[in-house]
């Protein structure tokens, strides 16, 4: 069995209201954070409406959007700064370890 995050990529959604601006910026930030953590992830920028029909491993976005996704994904990360990859990396590390997706 392939281990998610280590050999098989995780599916991570970066979300915003309409999926065109901040979710794209956040996608680039998340890609850098995952890379530095050594975790394989396919990061998809999307809007809140589209995200409801997806089954991701991780959802990343502002709290005003992420709180409605409780229970939809195993890991939900709320952020305040769309460009701070270091802060995102710190928020991701422990939940990724808990899920067994990071060594």
C-alpha cells in the first residue's frame, strides 16, 4: 500500500469566495510549504461552492470559509496571511504527522 504524502500525493484545496484571487496566491504558498516539509501534495485552488463537492485530504483558507468544512476533510487549516509559507508550514506539520502523512 502506498503511503499518502510520502509516495502518493495528498489532495489539498486552497479556497476563497470565488476561487480566482486569494486561493491562487494561497496555492503557491501551500505548494512551497508542502515542498519544504517533504510532503507530496496536489494543491488545487478553488471556490467555496466547488470545494463542497470535492473530497480532499486538506482544506486551507480563511476561517470565514474553512469553518463550514468541519468534518469534510481530515485536516482543515485556517490562515490569516496568504503569502507566509513559514506560518503555513508550522500549522501543517503537526496535523500531517498525526495523520501519518509526514515523518
